């Protein structure tokens, strides 16, 4: 489970790019039929709590050695799939991520049991990647555990999951770039994920990148910032910019000093530079960091 921490952090951010402001009643077994239908963005459906859930919009990204798929219905409920792999085949749910997220929630039903991470909770099968039409198809099923460990809920079983002809783009087509040095050595990203997390005055633009060895760097900047240089002190309650470095062994080292410089920021894109030093007995020193990403 070497990439578990990375994926748990960033799949939620990926899903948040699709969420709407719709209001609905959370999963309770009596959810009203979906008023929306599918569009020409592919088909995605699954059964749970006595109903068939059907997506209105879908999207997918194939980048590096990852496949990310998301779907949303007219009420704002969403599904997300993120797997380590970029080929036809079957992938275990408990070492990848399958998730259902209620509208506007930062929590959802995830395919990982925190109390028993080795539990076989299901799988996702990629049946086709059409490189000419640039679509992806497959099936899935999983047992979902509520991701807020402090407020557990009864697990939900999702069955008969199908996604067909979901259009995908590659990382190169996003035009996003990310670079840095870790201890003087170049950090070469194989995957970049960005999105918004939080709401109102606590909303952050989250930028994350992972290398081929599953080490990852994340940089968060408050979404209402303007161009300028901002200090990292390690106090996440007050810092308007934050950063961290996560190793192959899933150990997360938080930045305790450094800066993030925003050179330009719009409603859709942010560009800047960064450097920071982490906590830990042997701190990581990240230098020459730079990003230019859409969020």
C-alpha cells in the first residue's frame, strides 16, 4: 500500500473539481430517483441502497502510471476511481481507491477499511482503453467505509458498477508543470493532481505531484491570495501556504519553514515557486520548486 497516503489525499481533491452546489438528502436507502440522465460524456452507473445511480457527467485522466475516473449526477453526488496502473486489467479496491461522495461533503464511502486495510473490499476492472477514440471502459464493485473515522457509519455495498466510453485526457494535455529538488536531486514527477479543498475563507488550492518511486510533494495555497511571497511557519491553523513531503514508506513530513511565491493567479490557474524544510529527525530540504497548474 505504498501509495495509499498519496491517493487518499488527492482523490478527494480530484472529485471536488466536479461537485456542484446542489442539496440532497444523504444516502439512507430512500434516495429519490436521479432526475438527470447521461450525456455524451460516456455512461457510468452503479447499484446501492436499493437504487441504480446514473451519472450526468463523467471525466477521466490517464497520467503517468495512474488512471483517475470521476462521475457526478444532477444532485451533485459523485463517484471516483483512482488506480495505480494504466492498462487493461483488474485492480484490487483496498490497495487503490473507489469512493462515493455525498454532495458537498469532504467525506465519503471509501474502498478501504482503516481497521483492516488488508480486507478484500472489491475491485475495478479496466476492460478497454481506446487510444483512438480516447475513451475508457470497465466494471467495478466495492464495500465502502465512511472516511470520517471519528464519526463512523454503516458500510455501504456498491454493486453492478459499469463505466463505458468515458472520455479521457492525458497529463500532457493539461499543460500543467511541476518541478523541484529534494536534497539537491531533481524530483521528476510522473503525476500531477490539483484542485480546490474546503470552502469560504478556508478554501485552499491543493497542488500535488508524485515521482516514479511514489514519493510526493504537496503545496497548498489559500485561494484568495494575490501575487506575492508568503511564509511557511508550520502552523497549519494560521499559515496561508502549506507544504509537505511524503516518502515511499507513506511517512508524511510537514514543512516547518520556507516560502511560496505566487507569480500569477486567476480563477482557473496558478503559477509560482516554492522552497521548504520539513520536520523529522533528518529534515527534507526542498528547493527550486515551481508549479504552473490549472485547478
